[in-house]
């Protein structure tokens, strides 16, 4: 029998070692001049199919890139002399198309499953990161190693190691991603032929992009149809078919980014294996992760020796493995060029097996180290936060009362604020010292609140005040009115704050005000203008125009339309939209947190780095009553959210003791260690209005769900090997309530309010309703939780004055917030409550229960000493600086400053001593 041998085809040169290369070999042929290479045989089989029946590496002699003289883009290049398999080109073409269609459909199926899994992870996985990408090269490498062994010698490039252990669904997602990568590469390298035998070039950049686009589009259409069908066929489990609030700009940016990434990745994949791009991405991702372990951003969490050592070892392993990858890639190219396969094949197989074994063992070690927790640390972070709080408070107190006499107070005032104190400051100083005020110099809150108003003329301030004033005087101001000049004040009687000026406007006004202060002339006059009464009378109007200053924004989302406008243009609150409502935003909490715990109380109130707050509080989601002004108006409010420009003043509610700390024989306040071991809160659903499920994001309802009927796993920091080493454990909802050594009594009193449609019934069924209690009954509980409602909570001051340990979560700030210190006077809580169980476990202790309900093991001893110290220090500080007298002193000074601002001679007024 005669044999005919033909030279290699252009596509053989293109695809190199692909097992889809076009060649027909006779398995019975003798060794020829190529040293064992099988000769081509004329047979009635498919030209394409035959290539799957031989080892791809045998094509080395025919696919040398140096031997090929044809260009890749030459899609009309003639094939070599046809074999008998090409005598029926139509059947060959249809066979190739069927093969292409099968792989295309397979990719669409994978994309469909990946979309569904992605949706599930978004909705149900709390701790989800992008580090799953490091799984991709490992899985692709395993697949190619298996292919190499099956084909007895297919070259492959190395891959990388993954980080830590992940939930099964995340691993499954990475497996699907790996399958999509492999299938896409196979699809891209499939040879096609036209009926005339010429090459059909599908593997150009645009051809591959078109295939990916069609696969994505098809999968998206199928997924959308499936979701729509489920929506109409399963009405009992309906979720909103369309999102009511979508950040279109953010979606466009992300879509463009993904599109650009696909284009570059497609071009890259055509000239290399699919493993190489995923390997490089994995190297970068894992290196950044390991560097985060070695050089943590959080100073409150020193890296343990074990974790640091392991990170260093793994990081160096990454560098070594990457070097090995480069070496192996160059070796493969050299051997491919010189065709010395008898030397390289055993080495490649050995390197592949060694590589996978090394990575697998690293994964086992790292998974064992991280089993059940995120990481470990020596010492509990709360201990460090308590120490830091004590130091910060000592420093603040030293600056708050630096002066020892009136002249010293005037000098300190001038140094702090750049101008002389207002007329009457000497009377204020005597008033404050006679009442034993510990705070004389630090009234920065007043200066910050009033600074932008210095950019407005006194006559303008008087006009704006009278245009919205309700002529209602304040009970506290009545005490010091005899020392004040004539003035009018616009008090906000609502719970919500009212003034939100856009960032660029308020910055310009602050700059103008600071320029005015720096140019003030000395000496100054200590006498108010004589015609103040007349000036105020001339600015009064019979027709008050309060409604013309404010716009209605009740029962609608205010974060993106109003609140975020007070942030810088490049801040996350204005440039990002956090749409994963069920997932914790780590980058939002990191600036003000030490791991799970809140370390910076002031920064935690800043909304500008926290775009996720848009769906975490009723004031942002749908306030019940909210009229706001976008221009600067002199409105005096009892509390405000960060970025608002209201002027804070002490609330009459606390001054008149409508909610007061008043223990009695019937309701005593025992010592901290003798109190009932219970975390307690009672309140109403007054935070915002809900008629379409908005209540699910409101803070009070979320706290109730977390403590009473939580369905998600909870991460709790507990001792690991010993009491000094702590790690994060993921506990089931049923395990949390049993593990924390305290009772939790958190419920709604009276009933569900501020809701419409079916939301009232749903909340009542989901959250439950309990009976109201007398306020004095709070004192018997060891832990008291304080939480915002529609505005600030009026219960925090009485809680602080008691022997109980107050936990506080708030976005509203009051006049005294600058003078109290978290972790020294109270226990701060993030508004997301992800720190709640770990914090409670620290103070109350944790235990492991057996099936009989008895304590099997003490996991962590309660820190009664630390809790008692915070309760005692908070009570002592409240008795010294948050008295009724301190409210009078604060408002007295505030009104003196306001009196100077509204005086036509304000630049000339000042006390020189």
C-alpha cells in the first residue's frame, strides 16, 4: 500500500500543540526520517476527527512556527492537497458546525448556571471577596495536567495557590469559571473549513469577542426568561422583578470595564494558553492578600507570629513558583523549537505532578490554619480599644480646660479660633466656673456649626431667621436670657435635621468665613450695638415664608438625592452605589473599624466613605417627615447627621427630665456586677415609613431580626488555642443564642407604626410585639442598648448616668458627642451590627452547651471588670460634664456667639480682657 505525506497546514502552525490541529496519521506506519513520526494516510475519515485520535505533541515536527510562512489572517490560504475525507466538504463542514454548536451551547449553559449562582451568592453570602479568582489557575492546571496525561505528553504551564478556605458555593463558582475558561479556549481554537476547503478564521480577536458576546447574550436571555417565568408561576415567592433604584452610571462604568477586560483577555488568550492570564491575575491577587497579612493597615490588630511567618513563606513561594513558571514556559518553547520531546516529556510530567502536589499540600495547611475563622490575633481587640480610649480622653481633657483664669481663657480662645471671644464672655466664664464646669476651652462644636454663617451678612441672618421663626423660646435659654443681647432664634421642633447644603457651596462659604476671621482688626469693642432691637424689628415680616425655604422629601430615599451631596465630588458616597444590600461592605467599615469593632466614633458618623448607608437607616431610606433646605439657614436643631449644617443645641427633653435617671426603692439601680445578666432594649418602629419592604433595611428592625429570628450565620471572635489567642468562628443562628452567656431581650413595645399596605402585618408577624415597660425598669439590666429612631435617642443620657453598661449605635450626633469617649464611657456599635455578638461575647462571656442544655465548656470568661469600669467611668463623666448646668453653659456660650454673628458691628466686637 502506498502512502502519501503532505506538509503542515497553516492552522497547524497557528495552533501549535492543540489537539484540534488538522492531521491524519496511519497508526500502522513505520518510522520515517522524522524519528518515529507517523505518516499521513489517505482514509475515509474526517480531516478534523483524525486529529483527535493521535497525541498532539506528535505534531511538533509539522507545526514548527519557524517552518510556517503563512500569515494568521490569511483566511483564503489554500489547504494542502485534499485527502479523501475532503471529497465530501459539506458533510465535513456540518460535522464541524455541529461540534461548534455543542461547545457553544455548553458555554451558554455554564454561563446560565454561573448567573444563577452569582445571584445566590449576592443575596445569601455575607463574607464574599474577589479572592476566589486565585482558584482559577489551580483548577485549570489540574484539568490541563489530566489532559496532558491522557494525551501522553501535552505541554502545560504552571499555576498558583489559593488563599484560605471558602464556602462551597464560592468554590463551585470558581469551578464553573474554570470550566468556562477551558471551554472558551477550546472553542476559540476549533478549526473550521469552508465548502471550498479554505480556512474559516474564527479565532481572530473580533471573532472570539463575537462568540463570547453571543454566548453571554444567550445565557442572559435564558436567565431572564427563567426568572420571569418563576416570577409569574410562583406568586408566593415573588421578589421584585425590576430594581426600583439602580445606579445607571455605576452600571455603565462596570460594563465598560468588563468589556475592555474581555477584549484584552481574548487577544491574549489567542497567543497563549488560557492558564497564563489566569495565572498572572492569581499572582497579583494573592500577593496583595499576603502583603496585607504581613503589613496590616490596622494598628489595633498586630499580626501574630504564626500568621506573619506563614504569609512570608507563602509570599516567597509565590515568587519561586512564578519564577518556575517563566522557566518552564521558556523550556517548553525551546523544546518545541528544537523538537527534543524525548528529553522534555518526562520532566514536564514530573514538574506538573510536583507542582499540583505542592499547591494541594499548601492548601491543606492553610485551610487547617484558617479553619472556622478569618484569622487569629494575640489579645482581644477590645482591650486595645479600651486602652486607646483612655489615652485619647486624657489628652482631650487636658486641652478642654487648659486655662486657669479669664485672661488664659481669652488667650486660648484666640489661639483656637483666630479671633477674640464675643462680648459677655467674661460673664459666661464666671457663670461656668461658678458651676464647676470641667470644660472651659473646648467648644469646637459651636465654632464648626457657626463658621459658614460668618460668610452671610448680619442683616441676611436676621432676615432668614425671621422668615421661618415660630417665636417659640427655649426652656434652657430662659435661664441665661438676662445676659444676652436682643435676638431671635429659629428652633427646629422636629426630630429630623433640616439643612443640607451641597459640598462645593459650603466649602466656599467656609473659605470666605476663614478669610473674614483672618482679616479682623484689633482692638475690638466689648459693647453690643445699641440698635439691635430695631434691627431685628425691621427684619421681621408678618408673612413668614418658612415653607418657601424647605422642600418635601418625606417617604422617599434621601441618601443619593440629598444627603450625599454634602460630600466631596470624588467621595464613595457620590461616586459609588452599593447594590449588594445583603452583603457587608468591608471597604465601607474599614476606615473606622479595628477588625469587627468600631474604633473611631467620629469617623463612623461620616457618610462620605459609606455608600452602603443608603439602605441601612430609616432616615436615608424613607423618613416619615422630612422637609429640607439646600441653602444655608440658621436653624437650631437637637441633633444632625454628618454633613448637615444645622446648629446643635441641648435638648429641652433632657433638661426638663421628661426621660430621666431617677432610681427608687421600687426600681433601684444595683451595682454593675449585681444586675440581671440581660441585654435589653424596648422601642417602636419610628425610624422611617415603610410601605414596600423598606423596613428590612431600617436599623431597629434589623437589630430585632438579628437577635430574635436571625437566619444567617454569625461570625464571633472567641478564644482559639488559649484565652490569649482569638479567632473568628462562624456559628449557626441557633448556636449564637446558646453560646453567648447572657439573655437578650430586644423587642417592639406597643405595636408596629409608620407603615402602610401589607408592611404592618408583615413586620408584626416577623418581628413580634411585646408589652411596654416603665422607663425605670431599665436599671435592673446589666446591658442597655441605645439606638436612633427618626432622630436622636433621648434615652442615652439616663443610660449613661446609670450603673448599667450602655451599648450605642447612632448616625445622629448631639451637642455632647465631642466630649464623650467611646470604649471609656460607653460601648460603640456599628450601625450594621456585625460587631454585636462579638462585643456581647467579650463582656458577657461565651460557653458551649451540650444536648441536655448544660454547660459543656466555657469558651470565654466574661470580662466583668472591663464592663464595670466603662459603666463607672461613663456614670462619673455624665455627673461631671452632662448635667443640667452643663447644658446651660453650652447654650449660653452658643447664644453669645450667635449674638455677635447677627450684630452689624460683629467684626469690631470682642473681649480683650
